């Protein structure tokens, strides 16, 4: 059976947590959550996961193994033993993220969520992003409000800001991206199978580095595919978050 | 005491902290009582949910201190969104952890607490009054000094309380209700059921006794008082009603009809109207 785009996305999200060890995987959104659970069931068994509320649950997603109400969750963030994958209404080439509002902050054209925990996340624990629709509306030259802090703004704010700052990965419906460049700007790490470099460039609102011969996002193993389809998401909800 | 007596202590211009988180265990009966007063120009301090939405829609908010306003299962609080897009009130937009540090500083009678969060972000830009401090130790780190969030009044809702003001939560998350009470001059605790203190430990261990009577001014028994937000384990969020709220909030005429049907009378009238609405849904 053909691997769907949504399934490549789940796998690419899972890969973001590879090698993280005994830290909380904090996914925002369905596809990142499936990814975190897939990672835990396969190559990252030490990850901690919540039930989406205040409980830490085992690999079966049911057995309660710990308690993590908001106050302890925030302490965990500041202690750094967590890798969060947040959403982004806007994201720029340096990794500055906006989820607060669109337009002038004083009277926004469109009010969104508010800063939430983006400032504390980005300065204290690794923060990756999940963008289900890679488009020039999301990938912009300049975000309207910096909620999650990017590499340039962290550097400008000084050593306290850069000390624990890291953006390991940006996963979208088209590609996997990271900031492993000399000037810490966004580049394509892999293209999902069937997606051309040109398509990603067109969907990005700033010049984007895509090396010749950039690899494809890896194929899932038969076992990974079985877990996604039969154990983690038998109802196929992933296909609603990622359009074909 | 009654919800009316509790909110009778709130005057125009005061700073009111509201417990819970998003659309979870909000003291909605007390918020509804506040809607029925002519109090205005409030500074509201809240991890925002429909409490913020309702007070904003009623024009009672002069200033809002928050990190977000959400209905959880519906990501954007519609009244909050509309009010922001009209620039109806002043916003102090803080990060979730900065907000916690502000409350914690107030509880401990400190002027501020240092935190890494905020550096490099536009939270520093939109709050030009925020200052940084430099660690006096050899690390020399520069950190944000989050000012104390002192409250005139706190409103919180728990599962159980005794008549003296000891409060017990039975759900999985205490949120920050103890901090709201301890950061306030006056704190009003509504609960699902008032019980004798002797019954507390039969329901849960002593660590469930979140709020102490030394930090509480008055107790109000308001069954379903968190409706339509969740109050686990007594009840979950009323998703159908919340959807109706959000739908009505998006349209001025529909909101007028919603207000007439649900918010024109007292709390008993509200709960009866909700019960009638739920019955309609099942017929």
C-alpha cells in the first residue's frame, strides 16, 4: 500500500524526538502526537508522554505513570527536560514564531491564541515546529509578533537567551527543515517523496536554501506503518490534518 | 454566602484574578453574578477562557492580564477575539510562565521574580514597562524581572469546601487557584458542594486540600457553578453548550438572543435554562 503524505509527516515528526532520551515529548496537534507516540513505541522508548491533561501515561497511552499538572509542567519546561513541537501561524527564516495575532498588536487585524508558552518554551527547552500547510502565509519575511524566539533574536538578546535556546526541526506537509546552516537560517533537510524543491520554494515567502540532491524523507518500515495504521490512528484522522 | 454577596465586594476599577485555566474549572457562577452588577473598568488577571470572553462582551474590562484566551476544544475565544480586534481594552500579554511567576511573587510578597522567559520575544516590546535584572552572582546572567501580580479580589471554583473556607480539588489538576487566593486581598471560593471538614479525607488525600481558610473571605455553594467549563470529576465540559456559546458569540443578533435566554436572570434561572436546552438536544 502506498505511504500517504500524512504518514510521512507522522514519521518525520517522530524523527524529531530521536535520541532525546528521558524527556517529555510535548506535541501540539494530532500528527505530532502520533509522531511522539510512534517514536516511543519504536526507537525512543524512554520518552515521557502525557494524556493531554495532567497525567503521564505509559506506551499503551492508558497506564498512569506520573502526575504533571500545569505548575509542574511549567517547572519541567524551565528545567529543560522536554522537547516541544508547537504550531506556528507565522514563522520566519530565523525561526521566529507567531501564534498571538496578525497585524498591529495594539489592534490586530486577526487575534489568534496569544503568546501562550512560546517565550518560555523557546528559551528553555528544544522547540520544534509543525506546520500542516506549508504556505507563504505561514513562512513570512517577518512575523507580526515574536512569540517563539528565533536564532537572530536570541543572539541579540544575549547569553541568557541563547544558553538553552535550540530549534531542532520544522516539519511541514511538504518537507523537513532545520537551521543547520552557518548563519542559522532555515534550510530544507529532506523533501517528502513526491514533493519537488520548486514547490517548496513557491510555498515559502522568503528565499530558502535547498541543496542539489537534497534527500527524500525516509520511508517508514513495515512495522512503523503497521503501528500508525492499526495501533495509533486506526480511524485515519491524520489524513484530515494533512491534505493530500 | 451568596454569589451576589461575594461579588458585592468588587468595586469598579479593582483588579480581579480568576482561577481555572482556559475552559477548565472556571468560577462561572461568580462571573455570571459579576455580569449582573454595574461594576466596570476591571483589571482582569486570568489564564483566559469564557470568563474573559463574557466580561469583555459585557464591557467590564479596562485591562486584561493574560497569556491567552481559549475554549480549549475551540481554540479561539470568540468574544476575546472580537474585543481585541476592536481594541476594547488594554492588554498585558505575558508568557504562561511569566504569569505564574507574577502570581508567585505576589503570594510571597516579593516585588518581582527573575525568569529567563520573555528575553528576545515581543513580550518585552509590547510591555515596555518590563525590566531585566542582572544576577549578583558570578554567572552574571541578565533575566526578566516579572512584577508581582497583586490582586484585590480572587474568584475560584473547587469541587468541595467547608463553610470556613477550606477548599478541596478532586480533579487531576489544581491549576493555580491557591496562588490566586493567596495573592488577593479578598478571595471568594465557590464549590460544587459544601461539606463538613470531617468528610474531606474520605474523598481524597490531604494534598487535595488546595486552598486554606486563612486565604479565603467567603464560600459560596454553586452546584454546576463551573458550567459550561469542566469540573472533573464532578462533570466534564458541556461541549454542546460551549459550541452554542461560541456560535452565538460570533453574531451580534444571536448573542442578544443567547443573553436573553441564558444570562438575563439569576443563577437558578441560568441552570434551569441550561437544563431545558440540554433536554431539547436529546429530544
